[in-house]
């Protein structure tokens, strides 16, 4: 199943930001696969080759998604994040991540793109 935006809303599975969506062919996500932990935090699990996360060079597995375009997403359910992650190919989104171990916040501008369907 292709997931769109940034999340597949099933708990205890990988959560994908892999667009394009079948219903909106020009729509793309972040090219990031997330894993939801027991507290509901979304940790970067994988980066799709050629996706926005990989191209940025800043996002790493283990980073925790904290905000999207200034919206705090730490308490949002994964199924609610898709609208924030998904957008027209080439459009920009600013994501805030927390980086372990000290959980310092950093922000990165990601340009939505249709990634290759392979993981790095």
C-alpha cells in the first residue's frame, strides 16, 4: 500500500512519508519513514533515496519530528500529519526535529519531491 503525506496511520508499523498520492498525482511527501514509539513520538526510521529528507543532508535516523511549518506535531496522531507533510512537488516545508541524546531542536527546509522507492 502506498502511503501519502508523511504517515501510514497504523500503530507499531513503519510510518511513511513517501508520496506521491494516488488521488493527487502531483502531490509529494517528505521521503521519510517514521516509527512511532510507545509515547506516540515519531522517530525517523529511514530516508528514501532522492526524497526531501535525504536531499537535505540534515535529517538522520533517530531524529524525532516535533513541528511542521510551525505547528507542534508532538501530540498529533499520525493520520493527522498527512495534510501537513503532503504538498505539490517542489513546494517547501520547514520541519523541526529533536536530535538525541540531548533532544536539541533544529529546523530544516525540505523541498517536496517524488523519491525513488528505495531506502538509504
